[in-house]
C-alpha cells in the first residue's frame, strides 16, 4: 500500500480541501485529466495486480473510467463501467442502490449481465475510496451476476473515512496509490 510518488506530488501541489472531507483534484484527475499521469496510474495498477488472475476491469461512471481504461490499455483487458442510470436499451441487468458521498444521495446503479457474466473474475478500479459505499454496491452487482471480485484499486484513498478497512476486513485486497490520512483544517496529510 505504498504511495505512488508521482500522484502524491500532484495531490500535494494541486489538490485542494473543501469543508466536509472533500478533496478536489479536478485539475488533473476527475474533471480536467492529465493523460500522461492517467497512463502512469494505469501502468502502476497493472504492475500491482500482475500476480492476479482476472477477466475484466470494472469501474463506475464517470470518474473511475479514465484510470480503469488506462489499466485496460496496459493489460489488454476489457473494461466494464457500472452505469448510474438505467438505460432504456439495457434489458438483462443487475441493479443495486448506493449512497453517493459527493452528492449525498442514493443512486441506483446497474450493469448488463451481457458484460458481467457468471464465473468471471474482476478487479475494481476507481478514482476515490472514501466510506466504501460504491465498492459495496459493485460487490453486490458482482454477486448478482455471479462474478468474483478479486481486488480493488483506487487512485486516492481517504483512509480516515474507513472504506479501505471495511474492504480489507471483508477479505478483499486493496491497492491505493495515494493514501490521505487527514484533511483536517483544510490541510492534506498523507501516509
């Protein structure tokens, strides 16, 4: 769970804290993206999970798509993204409710069983890990589809919100490239 120095440096130099435990990294991660940094993140996830046997990479729209795609390019694995709205064109799907930390609301998420198939092994990649609600939702979707979650990878984990402990206590492998231990007093503190 060592920090990824390139990402750590960017968070410390460009990240901003907002009240309520919000870390804004929208200048390089989840609004405007640094494509070179994103490719480096994907390659680092590929390296960290090189010992895993898995079929697909799964993420959730929208901010998780870029790091998941970068890992997919590095590993030549397909990427499936969980949708936050049920499309009228998706007929065979699994659904569940998750709590969105950023929006402070419940969201119904779904994925097609055409792309999450029984017996597949998946690695979940996302931009942030906070309380773990989104991760729990993806675990539930995987169970409904008959898939096995092999591991989780996060660009940034807010350790103080407990999501990483929740996942590791449940027996999941978690790799976080940058681990934030505190955002108290609007100051970013990292491991």
